[in-house]
């Protein structure tokens, strides 16, 4: 990146640091919860997961379902549980 203003350089470094921190925290959470996959592998699997939203005509209620179809999807299923992200 080519930044010349001090403010932009500082902002870029801040964004990089935050992204690295999020990456390392996800890596730590995966290890704690016994998911033996790298963060990159988990992200690649997550890209293939579909989220289904249905609005019921009579009640107007919206239902959401995460479609975990393959074995790979099921291997990262704990990521979609609220307990996994507790105290994040």
C-alpha cells in the first residue's frame, strides 16, 4: 500500500492489527473447542454454507435455517452455536 499521510498510515496499521487479532482469536477458539482445522480451512468451508430464510405468509414470522449438508459443514457446526462465541 502506498500511503503518504501519517493519518492514513496509522489507520492502515490499525486495520491490519485488528484483522490479525481477529484471526488469532478465531484460531484460539477453534483450538479450545477441539476443531482441528486451520482458520483458512474453516473460512473456505464457511463460504460454501447456505443460509435459508423463509417468511411465513400467515404469521409474517421469518424463520432462518443454516444448511449444514456436507461432512465438512458439520465439522464446523459448533461455530454456529451461541455458546461457541460466549465471552468473545
